[in-house]
C-alpha cells in the first residue's frame, strides 16, 4: 500500500515537471520566433509585463498587442535560457537573452501553477547591460 502511494506521488511529480518544461519550451519558442499569439496563449488573465522601460499589469489582449509591436520593431533571432529556478512563492522562473536584429534583451519570465497547468504570470524584456 505504501509503495503504491509513493509510486502515485512520484508519477504526479514527474508529470508536473514535464508539463512545466513543455510550457517553458513553448514560451521560449514563441519568443524566439516572435509569435505574440503563441506567447499570449500562456498569459494569465492579467499579466505583469515589462517591455524596455514600460511596465504595468495588462490584460491578455493588451499584452499580446504590446508584444506584437515589440516583435515588429525588434525581429527576434534567438532566445537562450541561461538560468532557472524556483521563487520563494513556488513559481518557476527563467532568465535568458533574447537576441533581436536590433539588440540583446535580458528576458525573465515566471510560470505559475494554476489548476493543473502552468501559465505565464510575469514577463520582463529589458535592455541587456552587455552585448554578446
């Protein structure tokens, strides 16, 4: 009986890790390809969004339009995750560099478990302090 319960918990933990990794990969792909609709599919209803010097909490639709404008002005070339971890509140975070035709941007995003899925609760795209 204990072995069955342990197995069940192990399966839940592994499936949770795969779900979070799948969402992370989809977010990275959307950033890499400059696809605002694919990115917005993972936004919570009101996302904390920072793009360069502008920062606020936006609805999904507003945030998608802001990202569309950013991608139009800064066509992405590549996105590389350099660091990841877990915040004090249990959210998964990822820090990387978004390379566009115009510049490099330090990009940070947080995934929050909502129900049985992970969603993007915060996205920051800020000027990189160093070009690579």
